[in-house]
C-alpha cells in the first residue's frame, strides 16, 4: 500500500509504507501530473520544475493571446522571473539574461 501527500502545485510525494526498501517507505518519490499524465521523479526539485515548465508551455501555446501567468500558479516562480506575471508582483528580469534549455522530459526541451 502506498500513501501520498502534497503541499505543492501539481506534485505530490508518494511513499510505500509496506516496502522493505527504507527509502521507498520513508522518503518515497515524487509524482508530477503533467497534462493529465503522471510522471515520477526521484527529486522534488525535478518534479516541481517539470510541472512549472508544463504550466508555462501550455499557457504559451494559446495562439494570439498574451502569456498571462501569476506567480501563484508555479512552484518555483523565481525560475521564471523573465516571464511577465499577471499579478504585477514579478516582471521581466532586469539583467536581460536568459536561462537555456530546462526540460521536464528528455524529448521535450523547453527554451526559456
């Protein structure tokens, strides 16, 4: 039997209390629900960033519409400072630098 809990957007921690593997029973793994599909990750940071990348990518696919994104929709909004946030609390990054090639899936690169 497994248990899960979550305090993150689109990501939850899953443990298997009956497993003889101490890591699986105490720490577990992370599951990000991306476009209706569950993806497992060993690291919380990878799961959070994968979900955030999907949110940004899915919102940017709306043709003709500006990208409006509230920082509250993301787990790690600091990774997306260069994106214009709808709530006005975060804007475009002042340095003009861009981070390259974050990915949530090896065959789906997301340029940001």
